[in-house]
């Protein structure tokens, strides 16, 4: 309980000191510096050497102690300079499905200076070390598992350096303005809903129900009898089957109400699985959610629109604009 309260105070203080931004340049107000574990041991050693020199009045030990202390001071400046002026920029992130790992692209720019042994990590993860040349920026990909759908903003990113001697630790916590669109995890909810042509009776099937009537062809085994020209067949003419350039038999309506009895997230996951299956089979499909309707279509742009509506369903207007929001209670 106490640790959670301290963590909350620390996060609030960080939010005031280092605000979320698309691009951050590190300066003295954003860099924290303190001796590392090795540095604390080194300081303890210097203290013992100083006491030893005072006790025995040994000039050689005095000289060695102050020389090592000056080395520590120089290390402080070099460690700070390794982070000072470094620019971090959110380069982009591709949409993912809930439960998958999102890859956040980070652009590091040394602004004309080489940067050595930069360690990057999300909170609770192991550090990855990169080296930055002076000539060109470095693009780094950082993975983070995302569990919930919606518009996700990652936590603060930790950047630290122990260069050059490992005695001093300089670090910062930056909040970059990444926004990752997280689709519902696709989970199969049963067979695809029937098309309008699958639910018509024989009387309605005798009527034109496709987009464009394209003529007749002789009946062949396996042809749907609901599209047969029964009037002509009743006059003892050959059995003919109606053809349409775009049959409603391949037009699927992914309706929210078809998954009645399931929770909100289960419905969204089922509709997501259906949309991906329709796209794989190249079937035109439409989407209907409470208050949302997506017209019939298919292709990359269409599936992206459908999945975006599924991902953001239930989010308020603030989330639509890119800010994190509380998830709809089921």
C-alpha cells in the first residue's frame, strides 16, 4: 500500500516535470543523475582512503584519494553530457490486435554528437543497449504487449546511461505521444451470418434481388434453385438459372444483434473474426453497430475502417481525439 502511494506521487511529479510530447530534447530539467551501485562503493572507498591518509599523515594516500575523487567528478560531467541534448521522437506504431505485441518506433537524434551505451526499457522490462553515431539518427523498435482494445498510449520510457566508467547513473523517464490502435482479439463466434439470398423463399427468389441482372444460363447440378426461372419452367421451357453481376448471395451484414447474449468484448471479437474471414474469402460485407453503420465493401481500406470502429467502440469523444479514456463497463 505504501509503495503504491509512493509510486503514485512519483508519477504525478513526473507528469508535472516531464510532460507528454511527440518529441523531447533532454536537458538539465529532464535528466536525473546519481552514483550507481559501483559509484556508491567507490565513494565509500574514497572515504576510507581519506580516513587512512588523515590517520597516518601519508601524502601519497592523500594524493591518490584526491586524484580518484577528481576522476569521479570528470565521470559525472561525461555521463551527463552523454544524455544532454539528445532528442527522442515518436516515429510511429502500427495497429495490432489485443493480446499481441505492438512495436513502437523511436527516433534517436544525437544532434551532431555520438552517444554511447544508451539503455532503453519500459517499466518492469530489461534494458536494451544501443549506440548512436554522430552522423545520422537511429531508429529503434520497442516491443510492448497490449492486452486491451482501444486507443492505447504506452507508459513512460526509461532511458539511462552509465557511460563512461559505470560510476554514475544518469537517467530520465520520457512520455512520448504514441497512439496505438488496438483491434479486438478475433475469436470465432460461429458461422458467418447468412446473406439475404440465403434466407429468401421460393416466391421471393423469383424476383430480381441482385445488384445487376446479367441474364440466364441452363441449369447445372449444384446451381441454387431459388434463382431458377420457375415461370418459364412451368411453361415447359428448359430450366434456366438467373445470373447477377454482383449477387447478394455474397453480401454479408455483420450485425451487432446477431451475437445477442454475449458480452461487449465477446461481440466485438466475434465481429472482428467475421470481418477478417470475409476479407480472406473476398466477400463484400457491411458492419452495423449501435449508432454506427459501415457501408458494403471489401479491401484494405474497408477492413481498416471496420476494425477501427470495432477498436474504438464505446470510447468517448476524448479518446476519438487521441487521449486515453476509461473503458466502457460491461
